[in-house]
C-alpha cells in the first residue's frame, strides 16, 4: 500500500475513533440535560425556566439588528453551529470516509431512506385530514446520533466497529435528508433582497475555497454574515452552517508532509463545543415538558401517538426492511462481523429522534400549529425512550449470544 494512502486511512480511522468517543460522551451528557430540563420544568423553578426561555435578547450593529427570545437564539443560532459540524462530517465522510465508495454507502443509504419514509408515512396515517398536525410529518424521521451512540457505548467493547460505522453512516444520510426537508418544507416567505445577499456570500465562500485560503477566521466571518442573510431571507438560518462547511478546504493547497487538513482541524476544534455545549443547552431548552397537566387525551392524541409509533415501529421497520432488500438485490452487502440481529438492534436505536426531532418540531409548530405545542415533545421523549431501551436490550441479547 502506498505510504500516502496508508497515512490517509490511518488519519481517517483516528478521526472516526475521536468522533465516536466524543459522540458517546456527549450523548450521555445530552441525556442528563434532558432529565434536568424535565426536573426543572416540574419543580418550583418552572417559572424561572420559562422566563429564561422567553428572555428577550437583542444584538445590533448600526441599523442592522436582531431581537429574539432566548429559545430562538438557541434554536436558530446555536443550532447553526451544530449544522456546521454536521456539514463538516458529511463532507469528510463522502470524500474520504465510509461514504466514499458507492458499495459501502449503499447499505446505510437504503437504510436511511426507509428510516425516514416509513415513520413519516405512519405519522401521516395517524394525522391525515388535520392540516395543522400534518406539518409535523417529518418529526419521527430523524435520528439523534449522539444519543444512539451513547446507548451503544453502554454495551462496551463487544460492539463490532463495523456496527458503529453502520449506525454513524445511517445517521449521516438521515442528516442529509433532514437538511433537505428543512430547506424544502420549512421555509417561510422568501425575501428576494436577503436571498440575493446570501447567494452573493455563498459565491464569496466559493472564491475563498478556489483561491486556496485556509484561514478559519475568514470563513467564519463570512459564515456569520450568511447566517444573518438567511435569517432575514426566510430560509432557515441554521442551513448557513451546512453551506459554510461545504467550502472549508479538505486539503491545504501547499500540501507538505505532516501538514494537517483544514477541514479536520476545524471539525476537531468544533466537536467538543457542540458535544458538550451546544447540544446539551439545546436539550435543556427544549425538553422541559410540564408533566403535571398531562392528560390521557394528550398522551393518546394522534400527534403524540403518530410520533411514538413512527419512532418505535416505523424506524425499525423501514431501516431493517430496506437494508434486507438492498442486500437481497445485491446492491449492498452486510458489513463484516455484523449479523441481521445486530442490524435489527441498531434499527431500534435509530428510533431515538430527540435532538433533530425536537428541532424539526419547533419548525413545524412554531407557526400555525401552536395548539399542538407540547404534544410533540411528549411523543418525542416517550418514543425515544422506548426505542433506546428496546435497542439496548436487543443488542445486549445479540452480543451475549455471540
């Protein structure tokens, strides 16, 4: 094997190991943040919690200003940083990782398609005819990779590395689907002027990439301007993170032996902040559901039931069946050391929607669907908890038999 190829493979494996370690630890912290939010929202501090989320925060530079409550700064601002990391991971995996080969990418791609389509269809079946409720059709289509890997890591070193890579790859394709859904279906009325500014800033990012500029500060400054332009344009501002990631150079123009990748450096610098900062803050701000006033009619509401059924039943059915079809048709093959029982257990874990599901729910019901606010969080928390527990038990049994 040529030394350059061997070095690339070694670096990619090291990056994957760092990613899995951070995601697993971040997933456990994410669980703690969600539990803390539930405790605070159902304690004498509930008023303080609500006041914090509704606290008005304004940022202004001359005539340009943004005024939003704290919850929207978290959901629109901090989550843009999360999407930047998602974009960097997507680019790395497609160019040199597990998705760089069509054969390797086929199985998780088919699995993710099934894992998005079937839950959405189940939710639609529960809520067909209710236009406001149907806005949440994409909620159970999401997978929370941090939570899922956190649960997987509880099983220890018995878990095959190929199963971790499969779960990660499915989540990456799932993120691609979520990005497309947000851009296509959760975009408000467009502002031509702001959209033109966003396109101009995107072209500027392309010029920086083409010129071989690797200074992180240049990209971040333009990315901030792009986030502001998209916020004003009607396209959801978090997509600025994905656009920015696409133009971060993978390799420096004057590649010298031992010189690191600008994209890898950016991803490694950002990852701890997202895993241990952005996502726990988001979870704390969005998982606080007052349980005292919950009634049986709310738990059994079509919105709640549709999300639970989509996450628990739809995810496992869609991922497992389309994975089986892809292998059966010869399009893909099972990873080494991975059985169909392990694929089924991973399919259950993918029903942990949490972060992305909460985010899509906020987009779906923040306009016109206010009557269902709270119901979607009941469904997400219940469905994710059931899927996580079922996935853990199924994988534990499979690994014990192995």
